C-alpha cells in the first residue's frame, strides 16, 4: 500500500464515495472523488458569481470585483473574437471558462483531485464544443459550410491534397483541445508530486545529505507558482479557442 | 494510469453532465444577468452623471455669459449717465461763471466810477482848502488879502507842478 501511495499517478485515481456497486465497483451514477470535485467546482463558481454579487454594489467589494472581472474578461473575449453574433453563446463560454478554471484551481489544493487531468472529462467538454459549433455552422451556413474545407482562391488541382488536410485539421480540433488541457494538468501535477517525493527521499538519506532536500523544495515551490499560472492559462486557452472556432462558424463569409 | 481505466468513464461523464448543466443553468439564468445588470447599471449611471455634469457646466457658462452681458450693459448705462451729468454740471458751471463775471465786471465798473468821483471831489475840496489856506498865509504875511483869482491860479499852478 505504501508503495502505491507514493506513486505520482496515485493522485489521479478515481475512487468511489457513494452509490457504489457491489464491492466498491463503479456504476453509472456512482459518486466518486471526481464527481465531488466537479460539484465543488460548480459550488465555487456559484459562490463567486452569485454570493459574490449578492450586494450588487455600485462600488464593488473584493469578491464582487473578482466576479465582475471574470465576467468582463470573458465578455471581452467573446466580443473581440466572435463579435456581436457571439452574444447568445456568451453564457456557455463563460460556464466553460469558469468550470475549467475552478477545476484547475481546486486541483492545486494539496490532497485534492484534478478533474481536468482526466482525458475523458476534457474530451467530453471538447467534443460538445466541437459538435455544437459544427451544428451552429451548418445551421447558419447550410451547404456553404463545406467550403471551409476548400479555401477560396486555391487552384482546383490542389483540391485532392487540400481538402483531406483541411478535413483532418478540422476533425483534430476536439482532440488537440482536450489533450492540451488534460496533458498540461497531468504533467504539471505529476512533476509536482515527483519533486515533492524527492524532498522526502533526500531528507530520508540522513546526515549531511538531508540538507540537500532544500533543492527540490525550492524547485517544487517555484513549480507550484508556475502551476497556478498554467491553471489559469489553460482555462483561458480552452475558452479562447472555443471563441475562435465559434467565430469561424458564425462569421463565415459568403461568396 | 488512472486516466485509461475505462470503468471510470461512465460515472465521470454522468457527473460531468449533471454538474455542467446545473452550472450552465445557474450562470445563464441567475448569475450572469445579475452581473450584467450591475455592470450596465454602473455604466449607465456614469454616463448619466457625466451628462448631468456637462449640462450643469453649460448652464453655468450661460449664467456667466448672461451676467457679463448684464454687467457690460450696466457699465455702458453708468457711463452714459456720468457723461450726461458731467455735461450738465459743466454747462451750469459755465452759466454761473459767466453771470458772476458779468456781475463782478459791473461792480468793478461802478466801484471805479465812485472812486473817480470821490477822487475828483477830494481834489476839488483840496483846491478850495489849499486856496483858503494860501490866502490866509498871504494875508498874515502881507496884511493884505489877495484876490481869489490870483490865489486859485497859484494853487492850480502849484498842484500842476506837483503832479507833474
């Protein structure tokens, strides 16, 4: 058990908390540590955006400032990247951003679980974005949507090369979107755990060598700061890429 | 690797769906309209306040212009009144001065005339007094009274010599 506890990947293990099947097996509705942190992310977002705004002050307090800042941040992102056609999708982009941000930030708490480090979660979010935006694009542009795969001005004889490339590039969007977020979280948390493990094992060497444990400690402190930046940055990247894909769908030019 | 344990996929997807749908509904229906209300309200209030300030400034400028106009009008009026008064007073002064000068000239003339008369009277009196005195002196010295004509001629001659 001790060996497994020290594995850097142990932190990503999904464990059943409630509604478990026989012998702790997982069922469809089983409430796991992953479920717990998804619910906590929602609670965090609601605390910030509803509890934080409860006073609706003209001059905002600290929590209200943060709530308004998040709102303005995503609103500007949608306005600048999608334009007026994107207004109706703002609540979805905002929910996506705040959910990923909260999940990433809660993952930075020691002994917590990082929801976004699981490819199935990020892939589910990315595929919803991908399918939704494709549906919007077809609904708005009809058959014209397919000209996306054959950019204007490309000579006809290049079509057999360009069209497959464009199709593959389009279909790989959900994969790159989900892998980027998941891999960043996975790699970051694993690295933190590995360096934290070095601290323990170096101190455990005893004598003068114990003092060298300070080196990985410095490293792990610096990496923690970096991970906070990445936690925010990846939420931002996820949201802004969604905005860019959406912008293509709603602002497709008709020739 | 826990990420690849397919048994965890279904419960994760189920709870992701549940939590994300709840989050989306709460954000779209409750939180975001509320934030929008506050942010827009603040922007409108700021715009309104700025407009109000601009309006008050315009009013102030208008009041200042009105005041300056009234001031200029009052100043012009005051100058007109002052000029008029000055002209009236100088005309009156000139009239009074002319009257006084005339009066003074008249009085001077009268005074000169009376002085001349008095002088001539005095001179005439002097002649007779001198003639009397001379005839007395001659009578004392010679014992004979000289003729009046001779005395008078001598006095006149002496007076003429004096005044010459």
